[in-house]
């Protein structure tokens, strides 16, 4: 069985001439695909333009936007009123092809689904592709 190099056994692997790695706490938001509203708007613009399509793209877009809107801020599982206003203002009049999948994923992930979001999801339910 092969033993992995860890901070504790670093010298045993003959790596003591290299700087020893440090244990650094990870920021859970450091790996978020979408960190800002501008990035989210860019992804929705790509989706709307038709340059990106297919199940892989849709899955990436849905997961990225749900992560940004629902799981990036505390309390987890809730969407802030300002994020909801921004998102609905962005997508209500010009829906992208993936909007039904995004709306239904948001409805699934939120602890308490706002009525405005549910109404939009139901309006676009006939186009749902999750």
C-alpha cells in the first residue's frame, strides 16, 4: 500500500529540503463558480444568446446560479430580498432557454420559496427541462 505524503510525515519522504506545506483553512466560497452578480449576468447572457446549449451547459448554469443565490450567503437555503429583486428583474421580461430549469432548481433548494419566484416558475413550467 502506498502512503501519501502528509504534513506529519513530510521528512520521511525525503522532502525536508522543500518548504513544508502549511495547513490553511479553506474558504468555502473560494471554489464558487459565480461570485458576483456580474458573473451571473454574463452566464445568463451566454445562455440567452444560444452560444451555449446542451445538458452539460444547462447543468453547469443551474448549479452555478443556485449556488450563488441560495448557498453563498447566510443563512444557507434562503434568498435575500435584494437578490430576489435583482434576479427576477433580470429574467422576468427576457427569459433565457434555461430559465425554467433554474427556477425549478431554486424552488427545490430554497427553505421558503417566495411567492413571486413560484409564480414565475409556474408561468414557465411548460418549458421546464431539468
